[in-house]
C-alpha cells in the first residue's frame, strides 16, 4: 500500500497508484468555521481519515527596501467589507478597491485603467529579489508522507501572464484590448512574464511539489482558442519551462470551458490540467474524452461536482460521482477533487467522497 505522498506523486507523474487519490481544491474559511469548528487546513484533513493531504501554501518573498519605498500603500476603509488601496509612486498614483463578504473577495476597481497606469505599474511595482523557502520546508516536515505541498508561486493574479493581466485590468477590457490593441497587450504579456521569470530565477530550487499556472480567464468560456493560442500559449511555454528547470511539477488551471483547448494546453509543456469542471457546474469537461485525447500527456485534477456531491447531495450521491470520475480515468494519472471551492455541505458527504476514492483501486 502506498503512502499518500507516494500516491499523489505517482498521479503527478501520470502513473497508476494503488487506488484513486483524492483531495479538495483548498479549504474555504467559511466551511472551516461553519462545519468544522474553525480548524485550519491541517485540522480539516485530520477530520477526514483517508483523504490525501494537499496543503496550499507559498514561500516568503523578499523585496528590496528601495523598491518598497517607491510603492507606498495607504488603505482606506470605504464601508463594511470595502477596502481601497492608494499606491503612491514617484511619478503618480494608482488605486484599486476590493470588496468581500463572508465567502470571498472580489475586485470593484482595477489597479490598471489605461496604458499610462500600466506604464507606471510596470516601472514601480515591487518584484521580489529573493525567496525564502523555510516555511515550505517546515510544512513538508510537518506532513511527512501524508501528502504534498502546492501553491501558485508568484504572480499578480492567479497563475500565468494572461490571468495576471485580467486581474489587473479587468477581463472584459483585456479581451477588447487584445482585439483592438494587440501590440500593447503583447507588451503587457512580455512584461508580466519577465517579472515572473526574474522571481523564478531568484528562487533557486522550488520546494513546492506542484505549482499552479494558467487561470480561469484563459478558459474557452472566456476567450476563444484563437486568442488563447496568441495571448496564452507563447508565454505559458516559457514560464512552465522555467518552473520545470527550477525543479517542480506544473498544473495548468482552467476553471471554465476547456475541451476546445485540450491540444493547445498539451503544447504548453504543463504536466497536468485542472479543474476538469463538468457541464453540471457550468463548464464542458467530458473527463473520459479528455483522457482519450490528451491523457497520455497530461494528468488531471478535479472533475467532481461539489454542488451535487457535497453541497446538495448525500453520501450515496458523493460516492456515485467519485466512481464515475474513476471510471472515466481507469488507468491513473488522475486525482479526484472538487472542481472548485465549496462553502456548504454535510461533512458526511465529504467522508463518503474519501471512502469511495479509497475503494477505487486499479
């Protein structure tokens, strides 16, 4: 019998473990506080025996005092759950606003509003000059053979340059700019990539077992395969190659439509693809078809409908959905996981998810 770490690493190598590995796509604070007594992610995994531990964390980034001095941030409270950051640089001011409720934050004012703002941001945004892996090494020691540690490493959005740009500028505006001002958008992609590469270079050996790249803004429910090929693929290739050279595995994150993008993603060099969101969750993944088309090149994470299985389901429903995912990827290279975050659901449903995964042998 494999340890959880061996099982997960086998899946990340697109191999066949002893049984189906399972994890959750991060534990939301709301769920932890509402259903699990306010424990942290470690306590949550302890609560569900048999689940493979996938700890989400990141290193400490170190910035030069000079860079920080040119990026002075003042936070303004604009009301319940609304915070605005005013950033003063030597040549002008930027601002952005975040709102949040008990579930999640969202952006209501983007920091980049036009090309002038991007030029200011490009010149002055602080970029780490060193990376401290101490806490990640401590996490690895703490969990031992119970699992792996993954994270997004460094960026300004979720994973890759296109997602960063959409996070900074707004997704709709980014799409319009890609069509109307492609030269400027390519400049933005190159700038974002260069900043990421400089931090990868400064990081030395990346101690995360898995690094997340991509981002939902690259999904086919957001942009066309043509735009993805032009504004994602060239930059993804370079970033993923650099991450590989730094010693880590890579998973490419698309949390919307992905079926028209399968072969394009397989070209970018990633080791795996997530979140494999099914039609019942508003996306388009046919897990068995994805496995047939690119399963020899990519491992998969996700595919489980957490609304039907956790939030609105029963233990029997959760078990059935796990079994369906397993049957779609019968030869391994797959980690069963909710397709996104979840905030509600009887813990008994999660335990049924775990128990069925343990019964799904190869």
